[in-house]
């Protein structure tokens, strides 16, 4: 009898724990939906509002220019939110893959500096970089993630440091305990508002942000630090911090990186780095065939390409693109821009049909994927289908020109 009572108590306790967990998950989900609704609606409100003002002020070139800039800024913020959510989900599900590229740390840091300077200048802050203690500058690691980590830490410093404040990035390295590796340390420090001891306990928890009394909230989803902590740990690194209210904050990220002199890192597969002189103006005079099933995107793509000096025909689906291409004389087009998700024949199948045609030139014409599918496996799938490069939507003029320069 006693055994039955004890078993019933254990079962009830287990059911209670399961119920508590379900309630907790529901609260987390509600908080996520609420935060996403707020953080997506805010920039969307600005986009819609300024687009309306442009329509009303189309006669005033200066106003149109200024308001278009604000639309672009709000669009970038929305993209950051979406990308953070997707990246965090991919990391937590274990489906993300690290790349091992050869790159120059010095150049990487210069790129970061260029990217962050507009944010620094907008608040009249002083930003300094110290790489005097960096000895190994050519390394192997996932450069894109390293940039994302540093941009996130520096962006946070900018946001939480007052006008005229100081931000410093210090980079140094030392021999790693791992053979053939070096431990690279990135230290981002500021004299900003700092964090309370209570908030520091939940700093890397998704969606957590500290709202300090009497200080304006700089915005954000609260996902950035959770995301980069996962990235750093995935690269077998560590992240620590020190912070005091009203004094400032220092984050220290250590990431092991492979030395190129010790181990082969696939030098033949290193990404092509194209500076502005080689790729600017690359589209001028090109004959381009494109596929895009969305009416507005079709109009937008055509406008962008024509503005860049290209001649372009945009078909609404893969079947029509293939039919037009195969019925035109060989070498009519210089390249193809291929949407992926289309009715009837998608971009993958359209590419295979072109590559399998009987004309020799059809096997060589550059085909670039243009898609909202932005993950590494999407890029690999496009390449396996016979495409030469991959551009992620929304359309970005710089990205289009770089991709075209690379394949040509």
C-alpha cells in the first residue's frame, strides 16, 4: 500500500514538473512573439511612414533623399533582427556548419572598422584599435562569424555609450595549447553606462535587455549576446566580461584559430576578395537574362540592373526563362540571374535544364542564384545544381556587382 502511495506521489510530482515546464515554455514563447512584434513593427512603421512621405514630397529632392536613407536604415535593422533569430535557431538546433577560410586578420579588422565608423560618428564617439600585440595575421577560421561577433560587441558599445564616449578594440594572440593553433583575443571596452550586477546574471539569456531608469532604451532584440556566445563556443572559444554601472564594460572573446603555416586549410577554396576598382561598373553593357516570380521584385531588379548599365530581360518563372534561353542563339546572354523559389520549374531545375542542353556554351554561361534562402546549405545546394554564385535577397547593388565580377 505504501509503495503505491509513494509511486502515485512521484507520478504527481513528475506531472507537476512537466506542467511547470510547459507553462515556462509558453511564457518564453509569448515573450518572444511580443518582442518580435514590437521590434519588427518599429522599423516597419518607419519604412511605411517615410515611404508615404516620399510619395507626398516627391517634388522635394532633398527630402526624398533624406527619407529614403531612413527607410534603408530601418530596413537594415529589420534584416538584422530576422538574421539573429534565424542564426540562433540554426545554432541551437545544431544544423549550422563552420567554414575554415584563410584570411588576413589585419584586413578583417579594417573591414570591421569601416563598418562600425558610421555608428561611431553619429554619436561623436572616439574609436581606437590596438593590434600591436597581434603577431599571426594570416589564419584559418570562419571569418564571417568573427566579423559578426565583433560587430555585435562594438555595436553594443556604441549603443550603450553616451555621445563623446570612448570605445577600444584590442586584438592580441598567444600560442594555443592546441597544436597548429593560436589563441586570438578580442577585447572590446567602453566607458559607457555599464550593467547592474543583477542584470549581469542573465546577460546571455535570449531576449533579455536592461532598462535603466531615466535612460533612453537604445533598442534591440536582446538576441545578439546569446547568439555570439553560441558562435564563440561553437568555435571552441570563450567569452567573459567585466562591467560596472556608470563606469563602462569590457568584453573579452578568445577564439582559437588555425595557423596556415602548420596545417593546410584548403587554399584553393579561399573566397575571392574583390576591392572596389575591379567590380564597380562591371554590369555596364552586359546582356542579362533573369528569373523572378514576384511582380514588384521583377520591376525592382530590372530598374537596378538598367541603372547599372545592363540590358536585361526578366522572366516570371523558370520554365519561361529556360524556353527563352534555349530558343535564342547561343551566346546571346552574358549571364543569368536565377530566382530559386518559383512555380512550375524552380531555379535548381531550370539550371539543370540549361546545363544539360546540347549546346556547349550553355554549360559555361555564369548562373547566379538570387534567393531569400540564406544559409550555407542553401549556397551549397545552388552550387551542386550547377550555379556559379549565390546572392541573398533583399537585393544589394554591391553584392550583385561583386558576384558578377567573381563569375566573370
